[in-house]
């Protein structure tokens, strides 16, 4: 009886440790993300951008490095080129208060990119378009400046993540995404075979 009670306590202790570990990971902002599957020729990728020291470029280098991709300068040997066009950040007033002062702003973050293999574009150009609103507080201008800055950083992080998702998509890897015809669909001698087209959103 004592042995059985001791075994229950051990199992309960293990489950408690696992629960505490899970809570700690969530508290630290850790989230289990599905693994990315990049084309093998992206193992060494050149990052081509007008601002190589910008925050988006740094985020992409760090994110790709975590996925096992070696990011190099365009002048070094590489199997792929990730071309980033200059991001565009726009801000406009959505609403005003009773005194005619801005009360709500809309921040838009746009960036275009394409993936090249040698001299051939294999994916893109593709656009990332993000928008977020925030409220203006006339009595706290410094706080609003900080909020606008943090909001832009958040949009940059989202844009970098979305770029990785698209680079790992079937289109970027050159895999067919069109569903096969159902067995009951008519075919025969009069049917024309499908011709392969370009991959990517620009097809």
C-alpha cells in the first residue's frame, strides 16, 4: 500500500513539474511554431536590401539563421538571393476630437520582396501589407511618440515572420499547389493536358 502511494506521489510530482515548465515557457513568451521547410538551395542566401543595417534586415538575418540558413553579403557565393525593396511606413489621421485635433491614427507598413535563384526569379515579387491603429493623447505627446515607435517595431517583426512563411510556402519551393482533377471529371481524347505555369503570386 505504501509502495502504491509512493508511486502516485512520484507520478503527481512529474506532472506538476511538466505543468510548471509549460507555465514558465508561456510566461517567457515562448510558443511552439511549426518548422519551416525552405528549398535546399536556400542553405546560403544573400540578403539584398537598400538598408542592410535596418531593423527589418536584422530581423530577417536573425530569423533565417535560427532556421539554419546562412545569410551572406551579395558579393559572396550563395545559392539564393532574397531581395527586399525599401519598406514604406505611412501614417494618416482617422479621426479628430471636438477641438479638431487628431484623435486616432492609422499606421501602414508595406514591403515588397522576391526570391531569386541565380538570374531567375522563383517567387514574387510579393507584398506584405500591415495596418494598425492607435489613439492620440494630446496631454501625453512623449507617450504617443513611444507608442508609435513600438507599433512600428511590432509591424516589422510581423513582416519578417510573414516573409519567412512565404519563403517556406509550396509556391516558393516550386511545388504544385493546384488540386488534381477528381476521378469523376470528364477526360478522354478530347481533354487537353494542363501545361505547367510559373510559380509564385505573380503567375
